[in-house]
């Protein structure tokens, strides 16, 4: 309980610092810390799957994207920073936001307890999916359509990033050239961590059927490993015009969609699985989806093509 | 006051700070950060609501500390928890809750 209160206070304090920090970069760093602390909160709420996702995507991936954005925006945002609101609007905003917080805080203690839940139904139908992690069952079976749409959204985000590339670099290498010193600590750490990271990523993906984990979390780790290797200059990103790369990016959503369509014939509905083969089908979906998500996230972080094809 | 309630209050505070940042910061990136704070807070509130419903039957067979002290109950009826039907005071929060308990916040993967 003391730990819970301390953690909650810390999360709120870091969030307040994210808002109050003068420097954009400091705010971004504080936001990453906030993401990691929030992951701890999710562990305390007995939601390890959410914690994994929050740490990997909320803290790590979003943090990387935001740090990149803050360094690019440094010059552009300076004029906007002078348009701070005056004292009156500032106080009005503070009052309004306090009221919203107090209103929400007053609801929390009077939430019905225990309140109705679908968890029992989720658990009751678990056997039909062949999985033993109910969260994965929700993501891959009961609400598979949401997961399908998420994979498509990621792809659209990557298209949006790529479309920022100047014409002369189209189809070129993503991101700027990394001039890493081959003798540096970074290179050594990358050589040491990459094999372990790949192993952990595959493990987190594979364990998802029985324990907290799954394709999004595993794919994020794989993407992070690739980014680390790229930053250390160990690997060079493939030009975005490569056929195999594009196939890899669409393979996940495409396989997902095709198995979903096959559900019409085999089980009578879109994204329905015949009971005897549910786990096999989910696995067939998950492998290419993991690869696609890993590639998409890595390329999202790498940014639009900034060098011509070599 | 339980741990879930503490984090519920924490979520409420996060929403307030995020909203404040969204209003007073002129820079787009700061606004995005603030918006993400709101998202974290709202999501935390959903998680707390789900926790209050699902605390009795832990998805992975381990529950809260209070639950672990009563093993006989877990062993006899591990996954059989019927919510009382037709709660008269169930409004928006409860309906939202029904959706969110099942996922137990699993939708975080979309964020």
C-alpha cells in the first residue's frame, strides 16, 4: 500500500514535470520515464500484458520517435514557444483542469465493486481457442478484428512517414547515415546485446499463448534490436524500394486478412476459426504479423528515406 | 482504500495535468506529450475499473493478496464468478466497464 501510494505520487510528479519542463527535450525524457513508471503501475494492477506493452511501446518506441521529433523541431518550434498564454487564460485553464481531475477523482471511490465483467466468459471459452493466456485469446480470437485493424494502421503510419521523403531520395535508404566508431562502447554493447535481444524478442512472442507476451511486445523488442544494431553501424537499413521488404511489411496484415476471409467458409464468419484448428491458425497469423510489425516499427523509427539508393 | 483506488486517483490527476498542458503549451510536440498524458490517465482509469471487476478471478490464477489468503475459494470455483444482474445504478461507467473488463486493458497494444 505504501509502495502503491509512493508510485502513484511519483507518476503524477513525473507527469507534472513533463508539462512544466521548459525544454522540449527535457519534457520528452521525462515522458519516457513516465511511460516506464506507468508500466510498473500496470504490474501492480495485475495486468502484466499491458505493462509489457506500455514499457515497450509507450516508453521505448514512442520515446525514440519523440526524441527524434524534438531534435528535428528544435529550430522550427522556437517562434511558437513565445506565444504563451497570459495570466488570465492560464489561471482559467488551471481551474478547469483541476475541476476535471476532482470530478474524475470523485467517481473513482464510488465505482461499483465488484462490477459486471466479461472475464468469466472469456475464461469459459478459452479452451475453444487452444490458448491459455486469456489476453491473447481476446486479441487473436474474440476481438481479432481490432488486432487486424491495428496492424493495418501501423502500415498506414509508415506510408505517411515515407511520403515525407523528398523526390530525389525516394526509394533510398531510411534515416541519416550513422557514423559510429567501430571501437566504441556502443558497438561493443550492440554486438553483445543483439543476439540476446533477438532471443528475448522471439521468446516473448512465443510465450504469448500461455503467459503475458505476444506479437506486439515481441516485435517491438526485435525492432529495438535492429535499431540498436543500426545505430552502432553494424547493419544498414535496406532501401525502401526493395521488393522483399515491402512483401515483409504487408505479409502480416495480408495473411491475417486471408485467414479471416477463410473463416467464412470454415466457421461461418469473418475471422472465425474452426475449433479444431484455432491454435494452428492463430500461430500461422502471428508469425508473419510479428515480422511485419517488427519491420514496420523499425522503419518508423528510422524515419523517411534521406539518402539515395546506392 | 485499495491499491486500485490509489491508481484511479493517480489516473484522474494525470488527466488534469495532461489537459492543462494541452491548453497552455503552444508548441505542437508539447501538445502531443500532454495528449499522451491524458491518454495514459484515461487508460489507467479504465484499468482500475476493470481491476475492480476482475480482481476476484485472476486471469492467470494469481489474484490480489486478499484473494491468496483464501485458497479454498479459488480451488473450488476458480473461474465461476457471476455478476449480480441488473444493477440499478449501473450507467455509462458500467457499460464501458463491460467492454473494458474483458480486454483487461489489452488494447494498450494499439497505443
